[in-house]
């Protein structure tokens, strides 16, 4: 029994996103669970997911998850908000391992933070149209009012590195003005790219509005799940390894990826999913 338990502890955690944004979740995983081995897959060849049909997103998500499951992972983190918003039931039905999304942990954090009972949510068009955050927040706090806005230009801004200039300021103002007028006191960043714009977003909404980034709540939730299953990596072991796989290798991958990850990338492997 002990050998089986040890084997479970040593298995990696799988994380996928439609691109590089999920590396913000990996960054928090490595910071707070440093002994865990992590395998990351970024489906760069088929992004953006936010404008795809529901069925297409589910199909891509299953393929991504299948690739990671074949690596012997002990838990799967769906770091893509768009994927989590539409494909979570299908993934939990198809894969017999813990499937952790970024939506519920962030919703729980937002519900716990609000004092005014007025929460804003921003994300891709698909995430916002799915209503996933609205439902999650209202299940936790039925009396809370949720105000949502799709911000499709945020992802390309981040991908281009335009996060600190006037273009970013103007785009943030355009998308978030309606939410500010609703007197929200909490704003959920419902896309893993959006933390890269957190400075401009906080500047515009003001210090009264608390911003919820899904990365840390997701890591804390995953930690609780692994602890309950006795599957946390031993703290006496060596630091966990990080393997990064992508479905394409664009010219600016390393530059952008290292900004998300907060560290140098030693190796990246391209795999083609079918």
C-alpha cells in the first residue's frame, strides 16, 4: 500500500490552456507546490478558443486532456477559462481523475470578498456567453448581482506585449466603463491572459475594487483536493520538474511565455494532436 501511495505522490499534475495564459497558473503552482512535477500543454496551433463553437471547444479540450492523461498525471487543471466554461462536464465524464477548473475557485474567492454584493466578471466572448461565472457565483451567494463583459481584444494585446501603453489604457476603459458604472466592488479576471493587464485594470477601476485572479485560488483548491486524496508530493523530495508541450511554436513564444511563467524556459517540445 505504501509503495502505491508513494507512486501516486510522484505522478505529475497536468495543466492545459488554449495558449500561454495558463502559464500564470503554472507559475503559482511552482511557487506554492514546489515539489510537484508539472506537465503543461498549450494548444497554440488552434487558438483562440474564445471564438470557437461549443462543440469544437469540447473536442479540443478532450484531445488536450487525453494527451496529458497518457503522461500518467494524477490531476488535470483546465487553466483555460473558455474550455472550463463549456467542456468541464464532458471532461469529468471522460477522465477518471480529479479535473480542476479555474472558474469555481475564482467564483468562491469573489463571493467571499464582496461587501456590496456586486461582482464584475470579464472574459472571452465564449466564457461570458456561457454564463459559467454567473452560475458559479450565484450558487455560492444567491443574493449577489453579477455584471459581465466580454473583452476579446485583451488577449491579442497581451500577446503583443502591449500591456503598459496608451492602447492598453484605452481598451481597458472601453470594456470596463460599463462595469464601473454598476458600482462593483470585486472584479474577476475570467481569462488567464488578463493578469498581465492587472496594473492597467486596477488603475482604471480604482483601489476600492478588489481584483480576483483565478491562478492562486485554483492552486489552493487543487492543493486541498490532492491533500484529501493523499496525493501531494512529499515535501522532503527534490523540486518538481516542469515539462512544456505546445501544438505550435510561434516566433514570439519564448518572449511571451517567460513573461507569463516568470522564469526562463529551458525546453519546449512541439506535439501534433489528432
